C-alpha cells in the first residue's frame, strides 16, 4: 500500500483561531498525526503558515477540509513523503 507519511503545506489563515488552536484541530483529524506550524508572515487580517503533518497514513482531503472549516485556505503543497509499504515477498 502506498501511503502519504509526511506533507508540508503553505496555508493562509485568519488570526482566529490562533496558531495553537489551528494546529490542534488539524492534529485531531488523524489518530497519530504530529503537526508542526511555523508562522511565516502576519498582516492585518491573516497569517501565512508553513504546516508539516506526519503520520502513518495521512488523509490529505480531511486535512484540507479541516483547514477550510477554520477559514483557512491551502496555497500550495510544498513537500510530500510517500512510502510503499507493500510486502516484498
């Protein structure tokens, strides 16, 4: 099975929810997600984040839905790590 294990996203979000709440909400999407966020830019109404999500099997669509539900928008997928966990035998 081919699975996404790590993804780095460029996200634009409003000031609220704050970065901690935003990160927690995305982490709750998966049972074992580890989420790191770096605030790259702040303007009057928004923040630009670099968000890294790691997990055993990442559900990109669920992450994107979570971001949208909090008023954010995905600008780009900057990095992806995918593993093929197929049994070689």
